[in-house]
C-alpha cells in the first residue's frame, strides 16, 4: 500500500470523502515521516507537529460536518519568502531582523482558505539569489535522491520536500528558474505560471509563485486555488475561470519547437541533450510535428540580467548596518560586490535585457504550440556548492534555459523526463504562449503518458 503521506491530492480527498481516512491519520503519518528524514534533508523551517495536528483536527470536523473545502486536510508547504501570518520571513539570510508577518501573502491565504494543512515553511538561500540549498540562516538543504548533492534553488526546501514525500502540495517562487531548476534536480513537477496568474505580494518583474508536486494533476489542483484573485498584486492578470482539470493534449498535429542550444551559459551535458531529443522522438511517434529552434538568446542578455540583479542585491546589502552585512553568505557578498562598480548606463543596459529576453522568447515560441528544452545544463552538483559552477563570476550560467520565460511572462514547467545513468533526475521543460497555463499543463500530462515509468519517490538514504 502507498504510505499515507505519499498519497496524491485526489487520493487523499477521495479517502476523506468516503470516511476511510481522516486528515488526522495522514498528519500523524506525515509527522513520523518528516521526523525521520528532516535531520538529513533540512527542507523545512517552522515545523511544529502540534500545530499540524490542530489543523488536521479542524479539517476532520469539516469533513464530518459536510463543510469541507477544495483542499481540505491535504498537507502543503509554503516557501519561507511567502508571508504567513504570525511567522517571520527570513528571506534565507541571517542578516534579516525577524519579526512576525501580520498577514498572509496571497498564495498562503488561498491555501488556508481551501482548507490545506500548512505543514511548515520551506528553506531557501540568501535573498533567493542562488540555485542552491546553501543559506546563512537555514541548515544546508540536501537532495533526497542523494543527500551528497544539491536540491537546487532558490525553492530548495520545496523541491526536497516534494521529492521526499512531505505531503503532495508545495509552493515555490521563480524569478529566473527557482521553481523549475530544483524541480528538475529533485525529480518533481514545477510550474512557473504566466506572470500574474498566481497573485503574489510583493510583486516584481519576472517573479512568479507556483506549485511543486510529484504529478501534473497535483499541480493543476493547486493552480485552481492559487490563481484565485487578490487585489494586492498590482501585476496580476484578470481572473479567469480556467479548466485546470483539462486532460492531456492531443499529440496529433501538436506543433513543438525543440530548443537544445540556449546561445550562452554552461554547455549541456550530453546525457541531458539525449534525454530531451528522445522526448522529442516520443512526441513525434505520437503524431506531433517537431522542428528545431535555433538559439535565440545570447551572452549580452545573460550578463545584463546578472549586472541588474547584482545592483539590486547590492542596494539591499548597503542598506544593512555593518554587523548585519557580515551575516550575509560570503558567496553572496562576493557576487554583489560588483554592484559597487557599476554606473547608471551599465545598470540601465542590464535592465533593458528584460525586454530583449522577452522579445526573443515570444518570437521564438510564436510558430509553435509549445517549446521543449532542457531545464538545467547539469544533472547534479555537490550539496555544499552555491550553484552548479560554485563561482560568483559565472553565477548565472546555469539559468540560460529558464530565465528567458520569466522575462517573457510565459508559462513554463519542468516535468520529470528520465533518470541519469548515475541515478539523478533529469527534467524536461515545456514552454507555452503567454497566459496559456492550461495548455502547458495539458502537454505536460501528455508527456507523463508518453514517457517510460519513473520512480515516484527516491530511495531515501539513512
């Protein structure tokens, strides 16, 4: 039998509806599971078992009274930079002065309103500016498939928690790949929605919140709740009643662009290229029309974004008193130091690369229904590293396949593709047109049907 903590959202809700299981049963099983593995993985922050059980008991009453909500009793985690009332928002850095948030940010509010059980917050690196589980505030997060390797980031804890079976629902944030990269490295589904599809506060150019789950169905169920309106997000889209439960796309005649060369960044491991090419052949065999897509981004765009983000973080750093500056992760201090040397023209040019990425990505997608590509250029890297190169000078070289679609506001999802020869997950990225989040999920559902069976959970070590 599937362990209770490993049940999908639909399985849990069916069991609750029939009375065969209670949310308290699931919560107790999940707490035991987390207490066994969390000393290894360090995916969570503010995990309080009694608080989890109290929420589960309240959900149990609603199921008994016939007042259950959309996700009632389903465990979820929330990335720690998404405010939840009563808990501090450390932003991954020891330099933050901790004070309790006074209100829930929109994603947290929607999940609570839907009756989900908030298990804990999930860990992230300093200011979310690393694709790593390394943080000056949180313990080092590790990858459940191999704790010697990194889960990626900045939604590091969310990726590790999703892979380790800490319940079915997890939410991360993504400004350059921070949902999709850990999803790929942890072997889970990670959707970066269209900008504004999921209201978030504070909003920021390119910043999106989205689900990290084991299956596309769980991600879609989360989107039905997370996409509900909230006026606090001044960049949010008008709410639409979308068919988040729509079935797999029809492969016949589906137009797919195959993008294998980003035009800059780290070279892609041959095993990853082969996996994406094999996926393209699977789509073709099912009736899709696959055509190659030439590189459409370049080093100028990538370096420009790097300069702009360095300056943004440098300004945050400069606002701190000296004693708190010293608490920021040394790697981050080295990376942002370049910001002190940039002039206004360089920063403005860096900012303008948002538009360059946007124009290039939208134009490249236009002839197709979706693009497919690698998510990350490497399949794994050491747990202690700050990123795949571990070098502040090349801090952005691994996001060449992900960052364009933050800037273009397009939905993009990482779906498990294959396992590498060494046993590391490899993700497939599927990118759609702006606002076609449902379409991307439908192609992702199709891919789940076309691919070979994959292990749903890692053989946790210890």
